[in-house]
C-alpha cells in the first residue's frame, strides 16, 4: 500500500507541479521575489491547479446503491491561456547617494527604473524556462533621474540648472553603472498542466453518495512533504421530481479539497455542480453526461525570506499572502463506457481554462 501511495504522490506532484523531471524548481524561484512579483508569477498556478483539482469529480448522475462503490484513478489536462504565460515584472526603486548640491533629503535619491528596463515581460510559473535578461535602455536613464528629482520636490528650473554642473554628469554616470542586465526568473516551460489523483466513492441511503480523494503526508524529495485531502457528497435530485419514468438522472454535488506542498504552499478548492446523465445499455453500457458548476480556488503562500543576490531586496521577509484563482463557472460534457466492474470515462470542460479529464475505475453497484 505504501508503494501505491508513493506512486500516486509522484504522479500528483512531479507531473502536476514540476511538469518534467528537469523542470525549474518554481518554489525556489518564487522565493526570489517580493510579494507583488510573486503574485504575478504564481497567480496562474492558483487558477490552473483549482481547475485541475475540480475536474473528474463525476461520470454518472446516478449515485451508487447502498454500499456500492468505485475506486478509480482520475487524470486532468489543463490548458493555460496564452496571456497567463507572462506578466509585467515590477522593478524595485534604485536608491543612490547624490552630491549635496542636489539638496535632497539624506543626500539619497530613489529612482524608478521601470521605465529604463522597458521590456519587463517575464515568465509566470508556466512560462518559458529559457534563460534571459532584463536589458536597460541607457537613453532613458536621464529621464528617470529627472523624474526622481521632480518627485523629491525639485522644479524643472532647478533640474535645468543642475544639468550645467559636473555633479549632474557624475550622477548620470553613477546611475548608468548600476543599470546592468538582470536575469529574468524562469517558469517551468509548460502550458498544459497534468494532474492525477486517486478517488473512491461509496453509496449511502436515499440516493446519497460520498467521495474521498486522499494522500497521507508523504515525502516527495526536493518538493518536500505533501498532504492531499478531498471530500464530497452528492445527492440524487430526480427522485424528488413527481414525474413517473423521468427520462434522465440528475444529481447535485459539493466537493472540498486541500493540498499542501512543503512549507511554502497551501491550495484550497471548492466545487458545487449539478449534473445530468442517461445510461443506454445493460451490462455493457454508455452513459453521456452533462454538468454545470460553480467553483472557487485559492493559493496561500506562507512566509518566506527573499533569497536573490541579484535583488536589492535580498534578505527581506515576505509575510504570508493569499491568491484567489479565477475559477468561477464550468460546463462539462462527457461520456462513460462501462463493462462489468470496469468503467472508463472522458470529458471536456469549459471554464477559465479548458480541461480534458479521463478516469479508469472498478465499480460495484
């Protein structure tokens, strides 16, 4: 059993989070950034992971009979939108000492270099894993210096007079000497995220069924220790519709799931859906199904310290913060093919990200 659990863990984490065996350690890269950039970097992960975890929750609107069950493996492939492969990196202000003749507080000037490094598009966690640099445009350095002096309370006349002094040329040279290429923080280089999980469903009384997805705390190597728990309940609705021989099965389902990864990440997800199905055949059968649902997801990034010698923020503590995924609505269409005891299903979902999901299981009653 331990080997099976470990296998599931490797599938869930190595395939889902790392993407490939040689992928960038995105948790390590995340800890190189301040909160604003960390949110831009990891934000699409909250949506993609929520989409994946809320996939494959059902394949038939008819609940199991009393103590009937199925044990299955669910797989989801989430396609990340192109616009979520990059974001605009925010550069910290560059604080430089200045000549006393500039007459600014503490003889220091905070210079916004975001307009000097004009191309600030950088990969999100799913973006390119190719090495690249932010390159400054020295032609914009003087404008950045002027803007900093205006924000420090200087008038344009003051600045024009400073430009006539040797101190101005020295300050401009000092600024340009600081505008070196800055390495962009890479992503993992995939735009399709796979996710695999075990699932068990058991039938109870009056058309009610409970679902469990579970992986106990397991050490997954460099990724760290992980925990995964998902619980759900669904109930047959059509039994309460007073129409004899109602032609389809209808059920409502609520699912809550939580995954923790190492000491840094916690992911929480909920899904509420209504799904309809109709089984054709007996023994060997096919069951088309359709579902509509609302869902939510969030990603909590625990407190960490910036570890990036290339940044002026190196060593700064970042407090815990939470990111809400863009998950809200989902429409699913799919079909289940059933043999005695064995079922195979596949479906496609439209939401914030499109998703293909499939399942293979053993079913009784």
